[in-house]
C-alpha cells in the first residue's frame, strides 16, 4: 500500500474519531480504513490506536506519529502546490524597479516578450539608479548591478555579468596620448560618474585579491552613463562604461578601448526579491526570463 495514502487515512480516522466516519469522508469502506491503519502498524511494529467497540484513542507513540504525519503531509501538499505554480500561468501586476539605462536597453525587452507570452501578466516598471527599498516601494522585483553589501533581508540571484571597459576617442588620444597601464590613468582626464551625490572608483581585476581601485579625476561629473559616453566620444576624457552601452560606438570607431583585458572588469547584475514561502509565478518566470536573456544582451 502507499505509505502517504495510509498516513492520510490514519489522520482522517483520528480527526473524525472513528473508522466509519473516516470511511464516509474518504468514500471508502470501513474495512479498507482499518487495512490502511494496520499497514502502518505492521510496518512500524507499534500500535497506533487503542480501539474498543465504543471508542478509539491514540497510544503514546500514536500521538507522536500523528504529529509527524501531519507535518509530512503538509510538506507534501506544499510540494504539490509548488508544482502547480510551475504549471500555472503568471498573472497580475508585476512591479519592477531597475537602473534607467540597463532597464531601457536590456531588461525591458525581455520583460515585454514575457508580457506578450502571458496576456494575464501586467507590467509596472520603474526606472532609476537610486536603490529603492522593495517593501517600502511595494516592488515585487528589483534589478541591481554591482555590490550588494547594503542589501539585507532580500533574496538575490545573479542573472548576468556585464563588462566594464575604459574607452576614449581618437581625438582625445591624439591630444593627450593613450594610457598603457593602470598607473598611467591618473595622468588623464576622466569623465566621472557621480551616483547618489558621490563619485565611485573605477575597478580593475586582480587575481585572488580585491579589485584594484582607481579614483578618476576630471572636470566633468555626470550621473547619466549615456551622457558620459557622448562626452567621451567628443574627446572630453576617458570613461569607464559597460561594454553593451558603448558597443555600437566601439564598432564604428567613435570610441576605442584601452588597456585590453587588464581594463575589463566583470560587474554582476542581480535580481532581488523579498523572502516568501512560495515565490509567485509572475516573479519566478520574470527572474528566469531575465537570467536567460540578459547574458546575451550585456555581453
């Protein structure tokens, strides 16, 4: 006999107080209820119930076994519900916050495809570089890049890895020369990315060690990466930018990479969401879709 089925019959017999009541509720015969209980007792070699013609009661072991059976069947139901979620169609409003440029260029195309696939799914998308509190903002999902040390109480999954590169224009190199080492970067004008009111260092990989930091210096400080790319293409200085953002400019020669592989830094993109016993299908399919699409878009 199936052990989980016998456990379920045993629980029902205890909850309803008799084999007859359990048989009626489960639409099976009284003897079959008894057979399920005896199957468990024979398997365990322990009596679970004291039964007389008038009443039944749990043995001491039966009570402990009843509690464990309840927990096992609850978990089994939760597992079945999880499988049902996998098969159910995502629906309802999905609120997502994301960096502006990464969102417009890479995240939104993937989410729009998802919305086309699932007509019952609604998208409510917010663009902005400042990190927003998920609970306070009422968001289902946040897309963030870089260091997540400041994030606590959330679940994070890496969905892509973009590459940060140093680049400049031919006009700039003609006027100021082209840096060949990290040490030479300090001798050059940089276009500084200022986020949340402060500048951030340029990072460069070091084997087995924390990244090498270069603090850029320059007279231009901007909080928009695309504007930085435009300024770099005009010869205003060097820029440290995601390769996907400047791919077209690199291909047509408007910008040129410097330092080769030494100047390429991997920058992770994460999906963040609040802990929940069961992840809603709309969030699960969104995270899976982004994890599948973004690595190609930010390569």
